[in-house]
C-alpha cells in the first residue's frame, strides 16, 4: 500500500493514518509515510536498542526496523503484521505495527494537546490526540521515539558551539514549536548564538494570536522580524501560519523559517508556494543559525 496523499497548501489539515498496536489506536501524519508493506524477516543487529528488530532491504535500500510495540513498552510484536516505512529527519525507518484502520483528513484545530487528555506532553510519546468515530487516536511523536532509541540523531545542539561568545543580536524572533523539550533546546541554542530577543509559543494559533495582538497595539515590527515554526502542531500547523503571515500585507515582511523533521521534496514545494524564506530539517540546528544570519543580514562573526 503506497501513500501519496497530500493536503492543499495552508488549509490547517493533515491526512492521518490510523493503525493498531495491540488493542490501541495510534496515528501518524501521512506526509511522513513512504509506503506500507507486509512484515518481512529482518536481519538482527548486535548491540542495538531492544526495540530495534534489525534491518531489511526492500528495493535494494537498507532500512532499520523498529518494533513499535516494544518502543511503547507494550511487549514484543509477533513476526506478522505490517511495516510503516517512513521518511523524516533525513532518515528512512520502518515501524512494525499490527494493522491499518484507515486514512482520514482531519483539522489540526481538532487535535488536542497531550496535556489536555493524557498527562504531561514533555514526558509522553504523543504529539496530539484526536477523537474520530467515538474513539481516541493517539498521534505518536515518532521523532522522540527515534531519539530515545538513538540519541545521536536528535537535535544537534553541539553545532552551535562555534557561535558561543558572539555579540548580542538585537532582532526579535518568534518561535512556534509544540514540543516543550525542543522549544527549550531551540531557545537555548539561539541564545548561545547571540539571538536573545526570543518569544516562544506552543503552536501556530498561539503565535498568530500574538502577532495579531502586537499588530493591534501598533508594536508588531518591534516584537517580531523573523518566525521559526514547526509544521506539525495542534490547533494550527506551521504551513497555515506561514500562509496567514505571507498573505497579509501587514505581516508579510516577517521572515519565515520552517524548521521541521518533515522537510522532503514534496513538503519543500508546499513551503515554497506558501512563501517560506527558508526550510530546514530539524536535526540541523547549526544550519538554522546560518540560515537566520543569511536572511536577516547578520554577520556570522557578529
């Protein structure tokens, strides 16, 4: 089963793939899914994380397989079911699941933050929860799952060490990132690189509300010159936020940097059509600083 469904640009919608692990319902953004294939034997790798089943080579391309049931601490999967083959964070990975329920178009406005329904989002493995046909579907944080399995592929904060000691850069930056951990790491990294006038929000709706508030107060340009936004966020996603900013003559001066795990060829084209100034994949925080220096006209050795 191949998946190539893409939503219209900036509609604040996503295609959600619902699947089962045991008796639980989970979801993943279809934009992260390359294909869904039947389970096949894998070759185990010594000295790896317990949730890594091994590797296999569909179409002469080696992919690491992760037992999602194990990663969710629900036991171990049997040698049957399906693999969801994904691409994000510049990685191809396969996640072993039991079955697929269906694919639905949903609005980010209907996605509840995990803290609203299932405890502290900073500790869990969910980016959101949505109700569909009287059942709750947990949208998993696959980036966090992979980072737990292999911390070295997480946000590369060491890349900003070269900027330590730079002069303070007095340009106001707005950050829209729903992960409390990533939000904190981005802020700390930018501060180390000299960007200290930072305002951070939890989702696109909060960022847009703040922009509107500043505009109504006549203080927009003094509060935001550049936006850094994730794509996947409850209430309002980064593409919708970019569209709103770039289509409004009062706000389209704001430089928009999309910083997401989902930057592939298709998503890059969507971002370009919406007017994004830069698009970078999430692990490369050093490249994020370089891009901001470039579009804001900052001397790299400031």
